[in-house]
C-alpha cells in the first residue's frame, strides 16, 4: 500500500428539485431520463480512486460500438466503494438486498462522440441476492464479497464468487476541506459527472441504463493508503498493468440524490435498454 496526497469527492443530498423529464437526455442540464424508472436507491460514503491506464489496453474490454473516453489523452480505470441504501427495484424493498456495500471497477467511454458514460469491468457486493439479481436482470458482472466499512475513512474487500477469490483490497484515508464545485473541462468533472452505464460485449447488443441525481460537491484528502488488488482479479481487465498508487482519489460522504415527484431523496434509474 502506498501513501498518496490526492483528492477525494463528496456528494450532497441537499439541493433543489431537478427537471422531471426531457425529450432528449442531457446530463449537463440535470434532466431526468425518459421512461418509467426501474428503481430507486441512495448512495453513501463513496470513495473514488482512479488509475491511469493506456486506452489501447482498455479498448478490447468495452463494446465495439463504444470508444474509450480520454481526458487530455489520458484514460482511466476507477475503483468506487460506497454504501447502497434504500434500494427499491420497481418500488419494492427486498430483504437482504435493500442496504449493502458495493465496490465497482469501471472505465469511461462515449458513444459516437456523445453520450459519455461508464462500463463496469467488475462489481463486488456483500449481498448474495443483490449479486444474483444484478447479474441476471442488469447483466453486469457482480461478485459476492465480504466488504467492511468500519469507519468513514476505511474500506476492505475480499471476493468470494464467482471467479477466483481475492483478498487484500484495503483503503484508509483522511478527509480534508471542502473543494469548489467541479467545472466542465476539469478532470473532476470528467470522472465524476457520469449519468449512464453501458453493458454488452462483442457479439452482444449494446445496452444502456441512465440515472438521475444531483452533482458531487468535493472534499480534499490529505492522506491516503490504498491497494489496487481489485484490478488484478477483475475478469475483464486482467491485462491491466497499473502502479499501486492511484492518479486521483475522491470521497463522497453524504447522500447523492435527486428528488422524485413525492419529494423523496433518491437516485433514479431509467432501466437497461438497447441502443
């Protein structure tokens, strides 16, 4: 594990009401995607860490219709750890899959020069039911893992199944002062402000799901120790070669949310659809 003086992000749950719907999705205007939401959820305690990786290495890991998105010629893989709270698929609370921890490994893409989003290379959750449901319904590569979040500034993850077991993901860090809101054209905006994810490999249809929530306020992190263990066992990304030190880190301590028609704080998904 390596100490780094990096940045961490915090997203607030407080904010004004967002536009309800729009005929054409525009994340920059915080428009709510068209279509009936397939569920709501709340995210808490997010830790973002990013490693710089060659775009050529990442290219085979994403759907042929997608292009690896770069910032000033640099491509990234992110590891994002957070708490899932009040998860309600189709409006229903499901026992053992309502509140749980998750850690995802992701990279950044766009479709035909537009529609920036993420591709999940792997996801770890400490809920068996959530793992099975997400693999079946959302078609994303979830894994059942033992994840701990003993304090606001510490995470651990040991993967169980499917695939090879993994032990050793650890993150400890300090949270510093609040930072100004990220602006378009900044690295923070490029990595944090993503409102859709894509699924599907070569020979499969490309699918996309969109989410709706408020932007991320940020906080600095003056000290961080983190391992890149999850990158080494990510099935889609075993070719990745990264240093142990991330290129950037962010922390999100508060709820990330939008407000639905009832005024409730939630993150809204428009569902996985073919594109």
